[in-house]
C-alpha cells in the first residue's frame, strides 16, 4: 500500500494528514488549514494564498475559525491524466465538498457519500500546484504534481485507448508475485486477496502481470499478422495502451484453469468472488459488460486494476462500472 494515513499533534491541535507516496518518495502532501480570516463558515476561500510545501515535508498549519475539532477530512490525491487530478476526501460530516485554487477559484464541488467525496479537477500539465479542499468546516491545502515521473507512477493514472504510456516507461519498484512482475502495491494487495479467497475455498492464480512496451508491441504485431490490424485491436492492446504496463493490472484465474481469459470466468464461483470482493483489496474489475462504448474493451472479468482500498471501496459503494465515468473523463472506445 502506498497510501499512508496518520494523526499527529501540531499547533496543539490533533489533525490528520494524508500523504500519497509513489516510488518511495512523498509526492503530494495533504495537510493543513489556511488562516482563519481566509475562510468563512461555508469553507469558501476569500483570497488567502498559501505557500507550496516542499516535497516530502509537512505543510505549515494554522487553526481555522469555525473549525469543528475532529472534522478535518482525510485526503488522498493523485493525478489521473496529465491535466486532471482527483482527491478522495473521507471522514467528512458536511453534505458537500469543494476544491478551489489556492487563490479561491472554485474548480469542483461534489456531494459527500457515506462521509466520502471524490473530486476531480483540471491541473496544469508537467508541474506541481497547490489547491484547497473545503468541506464546510475545514479548509485543507494539498498539492498535485503532474511531472512525467509523478504522473506515470500515479496509483490512479488512467491508461486507455486515448491515453497512452511512453515506450520508455517502466514502473518503479516492480516485484514478483507468484512468478509475475507487478508493482509492490499490486503484489501485496493480490496476496491478501488470494489469502481471503483461499479462506472461502477458492484458489486464485495469475496469468499476467506487468507487460513491457516491447512485449505489447510484439504481441500486437503477431495478432496483426494473423488477423489484420482491425481485428487485432479486439484481441490485444496497441503498445503503450495496456494497463499491464502500469504494473497495477493483473489477469487472475482459478487454479483449475476453467474459463481462463474467457468471459465465462465471470460466472464461475471464483469470478463471482472476485467481482464481489476485489474492492476490499483495492482492485476493480476494469472492463465491465455494457461499457464497450466507453472503454473499447469487451467484458474482461479476469482483469483487475489496483487503485488502493479507499478509492476502490468508494467506486464500489457508489455503484460505478467504468473508471473513465468515475473520474469524469471522455469515453475512449477507439485509438486516437
Ligand atoms: Zn489484463
């Protein structure tokens, strides 16, 4: 897991911070409240500008007028594309939450669902910037970095037919789990999921983990030679467009091998268990039936994408079936 949450006393007030760590370094620091005169009871900004925190450090925090002790949100923040980020704010008692620029311009508002809100908003490509999350009772600063390294290693980075990965991209910290490479977060989550499945009498296995750009290129090329490019696109992703290159996607199977990489896996006991439980371990079944017009992929009940337990739980709780829809991104049914 790369989402670390904790509490620490600061300025005599206990507060929570959320630090998203990617590739072993803290990229986004969600901490703090801006000065009391900069907020009103509705949490709207009145022009206060806060300083950018240095990477890896905590932010200067000052108490806020109208703040209700213990009501600050727990924030997890990642870019999802080069120009869009998402913040998951949880532990909120207010009915709505808002993201503003540091100078108070509103970027996004969202309803709070079971104490949690997901807000997505435009960010500048290739740089870091500071934002404010207001939940009606607190205002908290956080930063988002979309430098290429930070964006590509983002746990929430979207990779689809419209948004590719660079040919040179190899995820940080690849590790092996049951003989397949994947990011360390994916490996530990998969192992926890496999343990839980075993307790339910189901033996899961992996057919595919990390897939390099070169492997994608040769697989697509061989399908193209056999079927022609148009039909090959239904069988295999063009190089740079596979979530497997992120190290955050795995194809799972049951030990018997029945229905491996086949839609009938979704109707097996193992497939039904994965669909019902993957979110508990931070995964979503990425390509659901009836979403081909958005994802460009047929139903793949075996392909799970790691997003972290908090985001996957929110996605599941809100009944989403498509990551593009959840993040407010355009449909990507075709290569562009
Ligand atoms: Zn897959």
